[in-house]
């Protein structure tokens, strides 16, 4: 009877040590994929996306296109849910995460803005690229300065310095209580061979 108790204690100890080892390994995210880290560790994207989606569907070599209706997975914090023709940034800023495999190429970034209530700036990897000042058709376009994009995940941010208020605070007749900032229809990041297509 005593021997059985000792064996059970030993087995319990082994299981407990194994549990601690597994817990320790799970805390090490150095081998985690970029997609896993963006969603689970850094909590920077709204929806989980696979590494394959991040690398293939959301940019890669030449062209990345975000449009509100079919690929919201790489939207970061700050964005509302996609609507039929565009997506609002709710509050002061919104991020988009794009995977780039050839950052040495020349890139251009182009936004199509449906509506905006505030002045916004455009950043790539926290570097100011310029003002978001749409032309008559709602387009804003910039060449991306050399050395801004890196191989792997890149962050594109649209941000305002203004305080953003709920729409029904600005317009008492409005029924929308969301803090609407800027309504983005599309965002294109393209390298030089694709410029003619955007």
C-alpha cells in the first residue's frame, strides 16, 4: 500500500513538472508566426488570419489591395465593421497590416476615401508619409520613401490629432452614436511594376 502511494506521488510530480514545462514553452512566442503574434500576442488585428492569408492574400511581392467588402482580416484596431462600400475608422486612428516580401522595390500607396470629418495623417511603420487630403474623386496618393518598408509585416496607419466625437454629438439629428473619423473605400500598396494598374 505504501509503495503504491509513493508511485502515485512520483507520477503526480512528473505530471506537475510536465505541466510547468508546457506552460513555460507556451510563454515563449519567439517561434510564433506573424499572424499568430498580431492577433493573440500583440492584439493588433481585429480578426484572426492565417499566416498563409497574411503572406499571400494580403500583399506579398507587388500589390496589396484593401477594399471594404472582401478582405477586412488585416484591419487592426480602430476600424469599424466593413460596410457595403467602405469602412469607417472609429476614433483617432486605424491600422492595416501588410506583408511585404520585396521592400527594396519602389512602392506607391493610394487611398480612396468616401468621406472624412477630420484632418488625418498617413503613416507607414510609424513614419509620417503625408496628409490624407483627398482630391475631387476621393483619391490620395504618395510614393513611399525608400527604407520605410521592411521585409515581413508592415503597419499602415491613418490617424488624426483631433478629438473625435460621436456623430450624434456633432449633429444632434443624427442617430449614429459612433465616433466616425474617416470612411475608407480602398487602400492600395503597389510596387513599380503594378503602378499602371492602380
